[in-house]
């Protein structure tokens, strides 16, 4: 793709990605920007994927990849030093556009400072301000010139609050399709070729495992008694979480021969499965886009729940992403005290037993592919390039 910009235009785009998912988003964006705007220089906080795509790393993205409250508290002085150094270098370099990729707690502060200094700012992947802590919109309005949204309803939300936003499509919809080979997936995970398979995705954070491993294991035990041919598979996000999950399964009396624990491979497990029990988050959308019917469940910590209820921070009726995107909710949801084997088991049994129940969800999930697939990297690059000085899109007069 060519543009009216010469290769010597000397444009610089700075990007900051703070974790693996942001690095992947940034890599696609960098590749498309370099194709759309020949000679553009991309710099910033970049992981291996962004670096391979041509982004010059000022710092490695691992510098920002911190999970957990205690880790954040421990690393806060270092992160604040990094942010000060980054802002100073950006103010000296004065890029044509700065793009913060997700990581809102870090990036919005950077964006606010840069925008006040006259540097154009973009934020890629909206924080869930439409769901909770809507007051953050005031910070976003001051911090960003353009928000790149991955969910279609976000564009209208920002328009109502006076923020320029563009829906670019969801990157997962570009990656995932519901036509995976279930037989090959089962062979890859050493699962039985015949009989129903339930995938259980309990989350990637230690707190999620502490709150959900027990009831999820008890739900599997309930189902194994009801469905003798059932096999469970649990993709474990990190090796450190494996002992807690093994202990929960043992406490629930689950026969190890009827449940496979595997490292990673969540998408393979969803392709192999007839249904899934999934904790809240992006995994619910992954399951839907792969065509795997699911039940969603979540337990927040008592302190977090009390704070949310007291301050009325939550503003949505559903927490599973597919239910926010379909005309009517199709994914059963269970929260807090509802997360028990007695509630989850029957809901999952209906999916595992009844092809019509599965088909109902899958018909709605197919619509999500059409809704969300927009070639997100190319769309995001176009939305960024239009902010570059002197840029004219191809075929425009």
C-alpha cells in the first residue's frame, strides 16, 4: 500500500505495550503502519513481537509486565522511575503520535502529560469505563486525542462523552474461527476421541484460582457422577498454579484419570471440548469465537465486592463479554454465592447433553464473527495514520 508521504518524511510514532497481549497488538499495528507510511520510525516500550515487526525498543515490555497487588507495590518505585524517564525522552523526541496500548493505569498518565505538551495521543483498547468506574472518562477526555475501540458499542459511549473514538474490530475475531478440528485437538491433549469433554478455564491470577478452583472442581465431580463418559480438561495458565488446582481436584474427589491438566493450550482445549466452564474475562469471548458453548462464573474477593457495591461502581447487568454483544444474553452467568456445583452442574449438563442447547449459543456466536472481524491491525493503523501530519490516505484527492 502506498501513500502520498515520501519515505523521508521523518515521522516518528511512539508506542508503549506492557504485557504479552499488548505486544501482539502492537506488532500488528507496527507492521501495518510501516506498510501504510513508508519510512515511519516506530519506537518505545516493546516486547519481542513488536521488535520483530520493526519497533525500536527503548525499554523491553517486560519492564511493565507486573501482576498482583504485592508485586505492583514492590515494583512501584521502579515503575514510577521508568515512567518519568519515558516521559522525558518522549518530550525530547516529540513523536508525531504516541500510542498507549492497553495498560491504562500506566499509559493514561503518560498520555495526559504528552497531550498537555501538544503531542497527539492515541489509546488502543478502551478500559471498561462503560462497565465500572465511569468517572475515569474525565481522565480519558484529558489524556487522549483518539480512542481505538475493540467492541462496537464503545464508539457510541465515547461519542456521548465528547471523546473521538473509532471501532477497529476485535483482534481475537481476526485470529479465531469456529471451524477447528476437534479430533486433532483431542489427540494433541491426549483426550478420548469419543465421549463428551468439558474444558474448565479457572483464570490466570492466583486470587481467581483461590476463589474458583474449589467450586469448579466440585462442579466437575458433580458432572462426572451424572455423566459417566465425561472427561475434563483444565488448561493451566502458569505452572505455579498447578499445585493449587491439583489439590482442589483431589479435595473434590475427582479421579485423575478423568481430568487432564495441561500447561497453557487454552484454545486447543476449547476446540476439543463440547462445552466449557469459564471465568469472567477475555476467555469468555475466546470460547465464543471458537464456537465452544459455555457457562461463565466469577467470584470477587469480599473486600472488592463490598467496595463495588458501596460505591456503585458497576454499571452493567452482564459480565460475560458475549452477553454484552448479542441481542439477548445466551451464556448462563453465575456470580459469588451462585458459584456452586449445585448451580453450575445442571447448567453445564444441559449443554453437554442437549445438542439444541449448544446450537442456540453457537448460532449467536457465529454473528460475533461478523460483528467483530474488521482486520483490527489494518483498521487501527488507518486510524493512527490519519492523525500524522501531511498524511493522505490512498486514493484520496
